[in-house]
C-alpha cells in the first residue's frame, strides 16, 4: 500500500510523554496508510521531507513547532504535496492561523476533516517563511532564546526575562528600506514582514494579514520609551494593533533591505545572520496546507 501520510515528528518538541501517545494514535487512526519518522538533529526534517516528496507521498504531516515546520518548507514549496501540522511548539503561530486544535492528540483527530488550500509563502534572502520574517528586537530575542534552549529547555516561561534583557540592551540597526519605488532610512525596534497575522502564542503582529492575499503585511515599529511599548502589549495579544504613533503598516509584494553591518534576522522565529542586502518577497500559492475550513 502506498504511503498516504508521512509523519515527521520532532521528539524534542512538546511533552516527552506525548511521543509514544502520538505515534500510537497515528497507528490507530491511519494504520498502513501512514509512515512515521522521528527527527534526530537539526536539518533532519528537511531531509525526510525531500525523500518523501521524491517518493510521491501525497501528504506530509509535521508534528512539531513553527521551527520544524519552517525546516520542511524548501522540500514542499511549489509541489502538489499537501502539508499537515500537529502543533507541539512553544508558540504554534501557524497552527493557530489555520484553525488547528493546539492539543496534538486532538489535532490528529482533526486531520482527516481538514481541507487543502493554496497558501502564500515568503522569502527573506534565501530563507523561506510561512508566518513572518524580519529584523529587530524580535530577531535578537529569537537568537537569545535559541541559545538558551540549546543549553537548557524550550518553553514559554523563559521568554519574559529574555525579552526584558534584550530590550534593555537593544541597539537598533540602521537600515535602508526600499519598496514600490520608495526609499527610506530607518532604525526600527521591529521590522516585520508578515504572511500570517501572528508570531505565535497569540501575539498578532499584523492583525489584517492573510495567508492567501498575495501580499506581505509590513509592520514597522519605531523605538519608543518603555512605557509606550508596554501600552501596546495588550493590543498585540488582543489582535487590535493598528497604525499610529509608533507603528506603521503597509502591504508590499516585495522589498529590499540594505545594511552597513551584520544584522540578526529571523524566519518563523528561527534566527540567522545577514549583511549587505536582502531581498524580501511573497510567493503566491507556494504551498498546499491542510486547514480547518471554519477558520476561513
């Protein structure tokens, strides 16, 4: 029997006790139609996904967080392979965006009722993203969180002290931003190119973004006094952020960033370093995701 579902499970995501429960439930629900593979290192999810696509697997299901999902994007970009998701991460931003249950076992029950939908992707330099990418405080926090999680554990609790520490020490990088024939020099607290509305954990950086509109929603947040930034936090989680005193929003199909020194950036919360020039663009309909129709 040909494999219909290929499950890529990151055993380091979520609760360790859930690993056996997830694999057992996959076997009960899908039987011989499913094949299961566990990642063993960074980059392994991409290898597994590429092999599955080469074999003609119809559906690849990622059981992990946004980082694991991001890792498989190059393998499934512009293919007919449908991508499913079982959320096991700290933020689960994309799972929230497409209407999935955040309990991984319940998300498995949802899977057979999901429908494929063409979804845009983004490209930041050579890196692909599905949620958001950009530079600024969020990128430095992602880098610090990544370093912390390599030595200790992942989870939501370390975020608050990490954010506070990085905010106090943050020095905004000067950036030349070009889009739609416009050029400006900025030194942002955050410069985000959002494909979906949210980072994760319910934080919606671009409340009006849509994953199938063929555009990136740009959120440009200026540096400001801590009290003013703090006042925006409730709106961030309520999904009511809007343009105003320190936030500008605009939509673009593409943009270019130019730097005078190396700068930290993130794609779907995964940190990287770049320098010189970066081209950012939307890739309309680049992926086929299994989504909850009730969310759209």
